[in-house]
């Protein structure tokens, strides 16, 4: 094998900055990008080790692509390497979403801006449905998993059961199903080959052996966990004591801290939970605005979960108190980002040294496989919820025996929006166009419809 020089942290930093700036397209695209650069081009690690790290990150709450970056950064350059990788993966999205949040808050009622997001919503709906199908094809391998997904959908869509309750119930079903030896719970969902090129671990810089610093060190794990817990929870406690539980900043810190713990299943599962709580419970923004935020996250680098920054921004912007709305919004968005991503470092630094034990625990794997199945139903709820609010102007609530449904009023159908949705579905499923292409096309179509209406007026 040709001798390769181990990169310095400064050299690795440039690679992570490149990945952060190019990380468009959601978790699937971001994982493929990391595989191409880190495995195929740089040969830092091989296919087997990459998939091992990815499968561990899939077990965690929060954005798996960002956590994968932290994991590989830690493998290469210890704790500082993990911090550098995670921060650089997130920073471009933080800057982009903050800038777009300012534009949205200041000019969101301007006709052209509304037309732009009108078109983007149609594309986002098609992309979310594509995510349901992609994740479902991997996770729903038998009737037991399909049943868990179906029950999860009915629970959250029809009975508004909280997302954490659904996740807990699914995990318990998987746990006890595996303990009982049921065959349906012995099949673990996972990833196959990620990229077009497979690289053997022996042909990489890390090789087949684990670096010395990756071995279990309980003293180190305690110290790093203590520091991260302080960085995460002290600001939350300080806000609660200083401002009280009813203040919008306290609510943002508390809600997104809970979200960081319970949102298994990737970015779209996070969005389903945030949409349920931020729109229906806290009233921080309207359903259509939630779609606008997702459109921002789909068209900017960084994790899709960056949409939460927009949610925090708008929540604080509309309840600014003694602050200026833009200052409150900026602080609310940054606070959201802090409590969302700080726990991600904790999960990696605390858990990564134990991944061999976690991977070999079949009962735990079965529990998390059931959780993944439940997430499919939750994301389907997100797609239906988005679809109703994109295509129909008015919904009527229907309640009976604890069941609550939002029924569309057919006369309120938005025909231009329906046509754009249909075009987006054809582009995604028939022509298999990429997310950025579909988003750009629908945005231009939305603006064209706006100017056509202006010309007819």
C-alpha cells in the first residue's frame, strides 16, 4: 500500500470546512458526501468502519449526519477533532438560516417572497413523501414493523399522542419482543453500502485497529460528560430561574432540550415533533410557516434540523417583550441551536467508546428497530399534515370518541398549489431529479404564477 501521511488537525479542519459548505440535500446526501470525501478520496477510514459509525449514529436522537461527523472527527483527532468536525458541519447552516430568518421576518409579506415560498412548499411536500418511502423501505421488513408504523401514524394523526410516548411504546414493544424470541424483532434495520466505491479498512489511515484514545476511559467519559451537561443545562436552568417558566426563551430552551433527547429517527422525525408542538401547542408559527422553514433548511447547507433555529427565531420574534423583535428573534434562534446541538456531542463522546457493546446487544438493537418503524408512521403524519395545509385553504376539525381529524374543505382547494405539488411529485418520482433541482424549479414556478396573476389583475 502506498504510504499516506496522517493529516494534522489543521489539515483536517480544511476538509471539515469543505464538507460543511457542501452539505446540501438532507441526511442521505450529507452521508454520501462524507463517504465520498473521507472514505473514497482521503481514505481516512474504510467502508466497514464508516458503516459501523453510521449505524451507531442512527441509534441516537438528533441529526445522524452531524453526529457521524463528530464521531469521525473524534476517531481521527480525539475530542478536539470531534468538536471541530461538528461545529464546522453546523456553522454554515446557522449563518444561512439566520440570514433567511431575518429576510422572512422583514419581507415575508412581500408578494415575490410569498410567491417564492409558495413554490418551495410544493417541492418540500414531495421530498418529505420521498423520505417516508425511503425510510419505510429499509425499516418495514415484516408485518410487525408495518403494524407499529400504522399504529404510530393513527396515534399521532388521529389522537394527537405525544411523540415521546410513541417512541417509548415502540421501544418497549421491540425490547420485549426480542426478549420473547419473536422472529420479527430479530431483523435490524441498517445501511448497506453507502458509496459507489468500497475501501477496505486495512487500506486506510486508521487501519483495522482502534486508536488508543478510543478505548473506554471512565474518568475521561465522566469529565467530558460533566462539562457538556453543564454547557447544555446551566443556560436552561438560568433562564428558568431568571425569567420564569412562562417566558418564551425559557419555553424554547426547555422544549428543544427535550427534543434533543427524544427525537430518534433523524431529521424528519424531529420535524414531526416540532410541528406538533411548536404550531399546535406553543403557537410560535403557523403550519404554512413551518413548511417555509423546512424549505429554508432544504436549500441551505447543514443538517435539516436547522429548521428548529427558524422556529425559535419566529417564536421569540413574536414575543419579544422589552427587546426589539429582531434582537429577540436572533437570540431565540441561537438559543435553539445551542440546546439542539450541544447534546449531540455528549452522545458521541460518552457513547462512542462503548459502541461494540451496543452493537452486539441484540435486545437493544431490536428496541431501536421498532423505534425506526414507529418513526415511519410519524413522518407519514408529517407528510399528510403538510399536504393538507399546502393544498387546502381551510380545514374543519372533526372530533368523536377521542379521535380528532382535520378534514379538508374541498371548496377551498388551491388549484395552482395542487398543480405544483403534482409537478413536484412527477419530478421526484418519475424523473428522479435531485432535491435542489426540484426546489429551484418549484420556486421559479411559484414566482411565475405570482407575476402571471399580477398581469391578469
